[in-house]
DNA sequence: GAGTCTAACGGCACTCAGTGCCACTAGCAA
DNA sequence: TTGCTAGTGGCACTGAGTGCCGTTAGACTC
């Protein structure tokens, strides 16, 4: 063995699955801190790896790209959402199921407030990271859309695909709006309450249009019933037009 | 001058603004063809530049990144949308204005069907290009949201920000759905008709939810009016809960 | 037509992300 | 002790993106 081949003994953290998770977290944590301290572009992968006590090559065995390290548990969220949809009660309203499922994202962000806040400032500052975040949002928006599409199609909706895409986008936007507002408040706001309000707005917009509305009104009139019916019918006669 | 410094005469296309546009198009066109022929990753910027008859360094003076070349006129679309919002009739319904403005994107895509189709297959195939497209969509979705937010705020909507974000997402999703469906048909479908249908769905979902619903119903009962009112009131008593 | 100036261009060298390859070794099994 | 496996680090390589600078086409002036 030559002198140049000599090296420090390898700790080999990733031998066990728990160790792999631990190293992933260590890399992610080190990266976030370095990004915040020195800026994203100014931080090299070498520095991240060194801060976590591993080699540069090992970093790329845990994360495909440099920016992936900021969204470490995103895959986890997506698979968890898919599982939630699989075991969802089919009798519940699809939009409602989608809303309550997407709030898994809020739970994940709330579970690690410190990292969430740092990532928030980074995604607001660095354009490429903002794009990356948008791409991750799009990924679970697709999961929402797929679920809604199958459910809408079951209900005999002939525009299921369109309605699913639009509703999924609306739900994701509402979720993001709540999330960003909460992060801007530094995690102080009542996230559950604002989420409920936001999803109520979405549900109102899309549930109502799905099934026929059931409307109830009270009127007082001396006119004979057939005339009342005719007048009421005239009010909605343009509804068939598309 | 040494032999190594000798070079072919420079054509200098970009001396005039028209020439710059022409070279941009040439680079974009060459890139798309190479991407389709040899794959995105397998195509180097050197090859694109060479195919357009310029040096590699010039490529990066016309496009910031390699993937930007696929979305060459995106900035143009965004600024045109912003201008459209500025001269929009303030008496028109905001959602309707947003819908008709976003269809500028459809016009741009329809204007160059060939490139649009090639880009479509690329964005479906290459993950990084799909992410890039999602990011571009997000950019004009923000323009929509900003317009809707100011208009909703004018109307005294205290949840203007949320409603604007959700409506903008829905409009963008509807637009994309129409666009993708049209591209999958190879440009054969009637894009205007399907756009009208899609935007009708969005408008229905968001215009109606803005004002209070006006409901009319006919009922026949022998019960005294106060009891009827009390029973009807009980039906909606959970509506205040948030 | 000759001189001048500006800006587009090409070349070169550099950094860094990401990848393939291989040698090394900690931990485990026989 | 002797393999075997898998995590790891080093190394070299490709390619994107950037800063710098010399060159020169084309426009403008006189």
C-alpha cells in the first residue's frame, strides 16, 4: 500500500437500513445549514459531504442531484398519499378525500418546522430551487388527479379527466397557499383552521358542480301553481346550453 | 496572427435585432431536431451550436441553459399576457378575463404545430424537461394569480389571495388539459371548442361561489309558515361552522 | 474610400454537477 | 482463517455553464 492510498477508516454508517436513514438525515441537515449560511450555488457537494463526514461519491448514492437533498422526504410523502388513497372509504366524497389526503404534506412540514422554514427562505430566494419545488408539487398533484379521475369516472362523469385535473390543481393550490401563509407566519398560525377554510372553498366550488344542486326556497304568492311552475322553469331554461 | 488563431469568417447574424431573432429561431429549431433525433441528454450544446453554424459560447448568449432552448418564446408569452391584463376591460368578470387571456398560450402553440408536437413528445419522455415545463406553467400561473388577486380584492373579497391562487391554478390546469389533449390528437381536435368547454367548467365553479347562491324552490305543505321556516333553518344550521 | 468604434463572436480555461469504474474494507458467514 | 457481500472513497471523465480576452464584421463618421 502506497502512502497516497492510505486513508482514515470508513465508518460505514449505511450498513443497516436505520443507518442509511440516519446518514440521509445528516446529509440533508448539513446541506440545509450550508445553503442558508453560504448560499445555494456557493455551496458545493464536496462541502456537504465533508460536513456529514462522508465522501462526495457517497452523497450521490443517497441523493440523485444536489437539489434533491432539500426535498429529502418527498418520495415518502408521495407513496404515503398513494397508500392513503388506496384505503380511502369509497363512499366519501372524492374531493373531500383528496383534500384530507393532501394535508399529509402539511403534517410533514409541521413535523420539522426548522428545516421547513429554512427551505422556505431558500425556495423564495433561489430560482432553481423554486422550480424544483414546483416540480415536486406537480408530482403529488398528479397523484391527486389520478385518484379523482377514477372516482369521477365511476360516478359516470364524462368529463372526468378534465374535472380531475382542474380539481387536483385547485386542491394543490389551496394546500400550497395555506402552507406558504403558515411558513410566512413562522409556524405561528393555526394551520388546521386555515386548511379547513381553504378546503371548504375548494369543496364548495367542485362538489356543488358535480352533483345536481338541491335547492330549497320559500316563496309566498297568490298565483296558481301551474303559473308559478312555468315562471320558475323559465328562469333556468338557458341551463342546457353548453 | 498565428496559425492556431486562424478561423473561418464570422457571419455575425445577431448584429441587428431581426438577425438576433433569426439566430434564436435557428438555434431553437436545430436543438429540437437534434433532441428528437438523438435524445435530449445525448445531444450536447456544442452540437446544437455547430448545427446552427455558431460557436458554443454564442449559444449561451442566446439561452441561459440548455433546456431553455425548448421554451424559446415563453418570456414573450408571459409579457404578452401581462399586457393583456393591463388593457383588460375592468367591467368584465375577472375569471372570464383570465380564461381568455391564458388561451394566448394555445395560440402560440397552435402557431407552430410542428415544434409544439416535438416538444410535447420530449416533455413526456424526459423527466427534466417535464419539470422545466411545469416551472414555465407555474410562471404564468403566477401572472394569472396576481391579476385575479387585485380584481378580487377590488370586489371586497377578504379571501382574495386564496381564491386567486386557487382559481389561477384551476384555469392553468384547464388550459393545460386542453393543450395536451389537442397535442395528443396531433393538432386535429377543435381546440377552440374544447377550450370553451373547459373554461366554462372553471367559470361555473368559481363565479358562482363568489356571490351568495340564489336558490328557488317550490314546496307544498299544510304546516303553518313559522314551522316551515324553523324546519328549513335547521337544515342549514351547520353552515356557519368553520 | 479610409479611419474609428461598438458589439457580436469564438476560443480558452476554469468550476462544478454528475457518472462509471475500481480498489478497499467492515461485517458477516462458513 | 477464509471467502463473500455491500458500503465506501478515490479517480478520471463528460458536459453544462461562466469569465475573460483577442478578433473582427458592420455601422458610422469625415
